[in-house]
């Protein structure tokens, strides 16, 4: 795994975030039942960046 893989993950999360945003507009019940998951998706890129930095510090990633 390398930095490029993390960038791909963040790109996929961006697409998932866009899809969930669209679903909340189109279907009110989606937002009602999936609010916690939607919030988790929004915070996940920050966590990925922190994990990436930690793995670099541990010299697992180059």
C-alpha cells in the first residue's frame, strides 16, 4: 500500500459522499435512517490522512 492507494480511497469516499448527499435530497427516509453513516463518511477522509501519516512515521509506507 502506498500514498497513491490512499488517494484512490479518498476519491472513492468522495464519490460515496456525493451519492449519499443526492440520496438525502431525493429520499427523505434515507437521511432519517442513515444519518450516522452519512456523518461517518464525511469524517473518514480526515482519519485516512491521519492513518497514512502514522504509517509513514512507522516506516510502513514509503
